[in-house]
């Protein structure tokens, strides 16, 4: 018992020390970067606002959400605080400006986070279709994976193609060179990541798991995650030359051996430093590698940071 308490104390001290160092970096370095003052007039239509004829896919910094479909997961005040990573619906996230959705499913086609499940995947599709029907030039990356510990839902690839049909952008490396206007009326890049069944093949309507990559570090230490994200970003080639999407996740996650297990207070240690990460990426000459930037509990400021950097690239400032 004593050793457990001692370990908990040292863990808490490590969190406090890292929070102080990150806050100190923010104080000394600031969070300004080319495009940091840009704010879209209409976040629901920010790609349209940036001109789909000029907005080449490679130049976009996509705002994304982590564990996107967890707004209604679990039971309020009981299990939900331990699994909820977003507080608003899929549709509201897209209206807010998110353009990359991270969806985990189980064998019953229900969305889940670990062992806790929530609504049917059909709810996700309804939100996506509703948003696309209300807009004209917004492109979405829909990543769906079978959650760890679960079996793949039967015939899920066929189901996705049936449901999304003419909205799907076919898997093709040439897509990265195209402006949004040339992809329309197709609007969805759907990445399907099964655990056991064969993944999509080259040229399929669905995209395989090698088209959306990241380096997930499971930690609740904010500076550790910040520095790890920067290190792995530096190992990537610039977005202008690679034919896959690379994601940086601006989030930390609760750990089983730490007394703070609720998602919101833990992820809050890092989520407010998204602009600092972008400014530090510029300082280190790595900003041209940013492509997908994701977060828990997405808000307007996070979206504006991504859209602002995209605007700066189009203007030749970044």
C-alpha cells in the first residue's frame, strides 16, 4: 500500500513539473505563427471560403477530433467522464470546422471507446450526410477502425460503400495534387482500418490504413506528449511530397495507475497549447509537415489555428 501511494505521489509530481515547463515555454516563446490571426467568417464552410479552385489537398491543415463519436457514450456522471472525448455531436463538430473524424466500431456496428459502447454507426453517417447536404465544397476524412479487443463488423466495407456511394473519393495518390474543386461532387475520403479482415486494396473506393498514419504515445504527461509529437513530426517528409495523411494528436490520456481518470481534466493539460505547438513547429522548421491536427473537445480556437495555417500556405506565407 505504501509503495502504491509513493508511486501515485511521484506521478503527480511529474505531472505538475511538466505542466510548469510547458507553461514556461508558452511564456517565453509565445504562440504566434503565419496565419495565427486569420479567423474564418463561416467555420461551417471554411474550405469554400478559402477558394476550392486554389485549395490543393496537400496544402490543407485538417482540424480533426480524437474519439469523435463519444458525445453520448456511457452513462452521465458514471462511466461517461471516463470515456467521453467530445461533448458535441458529429454534425456539430463538422459545423464547428472539424474535417477529420476518428470513429471506432465493434462487431455490432456500434461506436465504442474501449469496452464502453454508444450509438450505432448509422448515427455517425446521419451526421456526415446532414452536413454534406448543407454544404457544397467541404471535404471530410472519415477514419473508421475496429476498436482494440473487438472483432470486425461483418461486411463493413460493403456497407460503407453502399451508404456513402457517390460521395466517396476513390483511393488514388493523384488526389493529393488536386484542388478541392476537382474532387467535387465527391466529398469523403473514407479510411477503413479493420483488425482481421483484409484492408482495402489499392484503387478501391475505400482507403487503406497506410494512408492515414500517426505515432500515438499513450501518456498523461503533457510535455512528454508535446515533445514526442514534435519529434515524430520531424521524422516525416513535408506534406508537399508525401502520398499519405499524417496526424498529430494534441491530447493526453488518463492512465490506469493515476488517480485522475476522467478525460476532460487530463486532456486539458495539453489541449490549450495547440497554437504553441504550431509556433514551435515553425521555430524548428517543421511546420510544412503538419497535415492533420486532432484534439479532444474541439473548439473554435483550435479550428482557427488549423485554418489560419492553411490560409498562410495558400498566401505563400508558410
